[in-house]
C-alpha cells in the first residue's frame, strides 16, 4: 500500500507528532506546503493538522484534491490546545471539519484528536492579537457560561504549555496498520 503522512503545522507541535508517527510507521511525512505530488496516487492518506480559528491548517487545500476515494484509507488527526477528551471540544472540531472537506471524504475518514501546546512568545503578531481578543472575550464570562476550552485558554494565556503526548499516537498507528 502506498502511504503518506501530510501535516499542517505553524509553530511545530503538529510537525513533532507527524515526525514521530513517521518513525513509528516508516511512512514519509511532509508538510502540506511542500507536498506537490498527486495525492490520488496514495492509498493511505494520513493528515495531521493544527487547529487554528476553527479550522484545520492546510486540510481543505490538501484533501479537496482527492477523487475516487472508494479504495483509500483516510485518517485525520487534529492537534489543538484544548482537551481532546472533552465531548464538546470534539463536537466543535468535527463540525468545523465538516465545513472544510467534502462530505464523502468526511464519511470515509477516521478522525483522531491530539493535544498540542503553545508558546505565546513565539506567536506572530496576528496570532497574538487574535489570542488576546479571544482571552479578553472569555475571561469576563460568568463561570457557568465558560466552556472547558475557555477555562483552559484562560489558565494558559500568555504562557508556554506543552501537552504533547506521543502515546496518543498509538490509536492512529494502530489504525494505519489495519
């Protein structure tokens, strides 16, 4: 089977997951920005993407090129700051994915959620501004209106946090081997 790991990473945590998955599976990992091959030549497509502003970095651009997916295995792993075991977070992520890829790709894909990290000192101006606006919007919400994601963002705002857990790749690697 012809396989590829494609990833969208802006600050590096998704790239770390992709490289670790590549080591475990002996499948080449490449950034979506450098991927210039024909995606339809691959039978197994594993896409790891960082979550930004409700979207998965590079996923739409990459997976919209797929056609005739009947014999393909498609795995998607999102990497974000929020707790991936929280059902509200998972539902929000899945709803955002639904808006980014064709319905038939979504129905075929197995979706996983990984936890990343953030280092505010490395954010570019636009991302710092966006995070500050978001922080200011949620910090004054009454506790009962704050989501788990809101509380996590408030707790980690302007800090360096790393929630990378390579053991969370076990489920993805196992699915690849099936």
